[in-house]
């Protein structure tokens, strides 16, 4: 494992710790949208394994990932009624064609008083410097995959159309983590 792999894993596990605090200590009915690998050096379903519970949804079927129960798009979640206490979408919404549709789908499957926790790049000045360099040198798997590149205010305005905004955290000045309440 290279020093860059260790740095990427440290970054992702830092985000996982922040999200875990937002979820709380008790086990809840959790769906993680985009349960695949956040980087080459980490296994699929790493967030769910970190949490120790929950199920996953992704557009790709992941081998050796028993936590993944659904292979589907976040824009068309194959769940008929509100069944989840918490839905996470970590570094996913910026990759889809219709972020607003994803938010509607998340809200639809959340139980009353449920919450979503989403994380996205915040398109800060620091992000705009780091991301192109990172993609060129280390993050080739994500090159040209971001379809929505919003700043913090734009993300929050989009979220506020569908949810009450709860806690807002930034991670390393480049990542926005937001609790959304139904």
C-alpha cells in the first residue's frame, strides 16, 4: 500500500467517523446508496462494514459485498414504501444526471422523522485546486465523472427544496457533509 493509498483511506474513514456521529450510536434501519468502493485501495461496502450494520444499493453488483441488497440507480430506487430510518449517499449525488430526482427518491423511502446524510465536494477554492491534480496523479478512476459541481450554497439550496437541513460539517475544507431531515 502506497502513502497515497493510506492518505485516501484516512480521508474516507475520517468522513465515515463524521457520518457515524450524525447517525448516532444506536443501530437504525440504514440504506447506503452508492455502496461501492470510494477508492482503489478500499473494498466495496467499506462504509457499511465500518458501521457494522445496514444494507447497500449501487448501480454495479459488487463481489464479496454481502451488505449490498440492491443493484439499481439512485434515481430509481426499487423500494415501494418508506422503510429506512437513515439513508446515506456519500460522494454520490455529484455523479448522477438528476440530483433532484435522487433527493426525491431518498425522501420517498425514508420513514417519518427519518434523515438522510449526504456528502459531496463543496467546490471550494481549495477543492478546485486539489481535484484536477488529484485526478491526474492518483484518482483516475473518478476522472470526468462529476456531473454536478456545486458550491456549498448551491448544494444547501438544492437540499432545502426537499428537506429540513440539520447539522452541516465540512471535512478538510473540500467536503460538505449535511444531515437532511424529512
